[in-house]
């Protein structure tokens, strides 16, 4: 049972409150050291801008409608790419996990493509699909697709045989077995794939923007670099980091909402 | 006590196995798991399959449950053939409820939803499902836990929920594969009493597999002892104690006599 005694509870609370103190403290020390380094070493602002300059550049970015437009582009590419990767990854994953000959046929190709650094395809996608949004969406989708696919296959194959026996004994149809057993049973795995996939989708969109086009945070970052605005470059990186966090937490939230029964959701249900 | 019986052809038999034989394919040679088995369980009877590991008792149960196909022979459940032309007949199988050693509740469904799942698959209306679940939760004694996740329940309570799920669509026959094998001794005694009560209240036919001699003799109308390699029926012991039996029946001399005889036979054959 999940009963916990009072001292255990106190200890647990003590542990969980630690990061709330240590994380900001460590971050403050880091920023302070950065500040000290810049002021003491007289390093060029093109190489290493002061924290204050970065902060100002970031506020400028927040105030600029054009920068918001770039952020929107990246968010759009990431989301659409991720969703494509999700649909194709889960769909194909379920088929491969269930159909033995399909798995044996496709596996060598999947392994081969897994091993190739997929960013190498980016120039090719630009050639095929142009400098617009499409090529970035595709890069995003391709990067997000693989972890989702492999985790889905693993999930479908990890369905407990005892659970299958239950469905067999109940004369469940193939669809019922999929909908009531295989899908919910695989969800924790799929969500793990999604957590990896969403981060890769952002990387895909940004790398795609580096290479071509005139929109998106990746494009903005490159143009800051070309203009020697290093503080602005840092500011764009902050934007990208926040974006990454937001997407990652969204998937985490989805995990809590869709699989509250699973240990990984970390809800303390009490006893 | 009598030697391996020939097939009884009683009209009221809930389960009939006639010449059921099972070979398992392996990497090397095929393994003979079951020698031809003839067994018949009367309607409303509680029969326990007892035997050492590898004697094929679980195999028999899974064949009756329609989970594995016999290599030869005939299985009839409530007078209907279970395996026809290599396919499992769902009409015959729908008279069966199975309780496994692991409760096998779906962790993503609440206890109540687990119990209602079979009815949902059969398309029973919502209100009826809820009524039935409430009834069963009371019957198996887990009232107050219906909204919990299975992982929040103790092993004994999970097994009670699994029994409720197997009873939900009111099958005539309950098949139980070492249902209390994973429980501690005290919970196990408790569950044996509860099972006896549930059996008496519902009047189901029960075929139960165990490796505990005490449990077998306490629960059974008839204990069927199996010998291994290949699995075959060795002895059948009739247990005639009055119902409901209390745990004290275990200290009766007659109880001890049956247990001792079975234990000696078990040592000889394994």
C-alpha cells in the first residue's frame, strides 16, 4: 500500500524542496561569475557580451513584433513536424509491433536510417522542398519520428501476455484488443518517445532554418551572428531555450493527463 | 479413492475432456505435456487439479479456457464443443470465466472499470453495467475501493477484483489457475473461505488449479491428482465434508488422512 508515515513524509518534503533553493542559487552564482569574467578580463563584447547586455537584448527581442513573428514560425514548424512524426511514428509502430513479417522486412532499413545522422538530409530537403516552411516541417517530422516509432514498437511488444489472455478469454475482437489493451498499455512508452521526439523536433526546425529561408528563430540567430550582435545571439538562444522548456513541459503535462495510473506520472495518490 | 476414471457421460456435466492430448513444439523434440486426459466436472461441482510443477495442470486449465488448443481430443463446455476445426468457438467460451494467478487487472482502469470491462466488450448498457459491478463488488468484499487504481490494492484485494471481473458476465463455469498462489498464508486462508462462500452463493462450477494439498482438500468436492511427464490423472479423491467448511475442518482426522495419502502419492509420482 502507499501509506506513508509522518516522518517519512517530512523527509520526502525536505528532499523535494531542495531544488527550489539550490537551482536559483547555482544559476545566480553562474551569472555572477560570467559578469565578473567579462568585467575583469576586458574580453571583447563580440566574443562575450556581459549578462546585462544580453538581458537588454532579450527585452528588445520581446518588444519586437518581428522577433515574435520568427518565434511563431519556429513554433509552427515544430508543432506541425512533431504531429506528423507522431502520427506516422505511432501508426507504423503499431503495425510493426503487431506484424512479424513487416518488422523483419523493415527493420534493416530502420536501423540503417537510425544510424545516418539525419541532419545530413537537411540540404537535400531544402533542394527538394525549397526554402519555405515545408522543408523545416519535414526535417522536424523526420527527427521526431524515429524515437516515437521505436518506443511505440517496444510498447506494443511489451503488452503483458497475461493481459492478452484476459482479452482472449473475453472473446474480444481485434479492434477491442487494440483499443482497450494495446494502445493504453503502450501509452507510457509512446509518451517517452514523444518526450524525446519533441526536443528533436525543435532541433530539426532550427537546423532547417540555419540553412535557408528568411524566417524563424534559427534564421534570426544566424542574422544576429552575421551582424556581429553577439548579445542578440544570446538573446535568441534564450528564446529557443524557453521554447524547448515549454514544449517539453507540455508533453509532461500530457503524460499526467493521459496516464495518471502510471508510476511515471509521479502523482502521489496516497493510501 | 479410485484409480484414473473412465469418461463419465453424465448429462449434467459442465466440463468434459475426452482423450485430450497435448504436445508442445520446442527447439529439439516435441514435448508430450498431456497424455490423453478424460475428465468430467459436474454442474455446480468444485474440482481441484493438484500436482507437482510440470504435471500439466495449468495446461489442462488453459485448454478448457480456450487459450491453447489440444493436439487431440475433445473439450465440451456446457455441452458445446469448444474447439471446432482448429478454431475456438466463442459461444462455448462465453460460458467460461477465468481467474489467473496474477490478477491481471488492467492498470489504466479503475477497479470498477476493470470489473465492468467484460460487460462493456459485450455491449451491455451502461446502467446495467454499473448495477452489476456494484453487486459484484459487494459479493467479493471490496466495497469502498471501486474508484482506486489496481496498484493501490493489496494482492488479496486485487484477486477479489479479478474474481468479480470473471463473474461479471455470469458465466456458468469459473476456471481458476493458482488464484491464491502469490498470497501469504493468512490471506490465502481468508481467500479460501471467501471463495467457498462465493461458490455457494452463486452455484457456479469451479475448476481450480493449485499445488497446495491443504488448499485442494479444503476447497474441493473432488481432488484430481496429476502425475508429470506426460501429465496424466493419477488419483481422484472425493472430499465429503459438509459445507460451509470452517478452517477448523483442517484438523479433522479424516482431513489429515486425505492430505497424508495425497502427499505420499505426490512424493511417489514426482
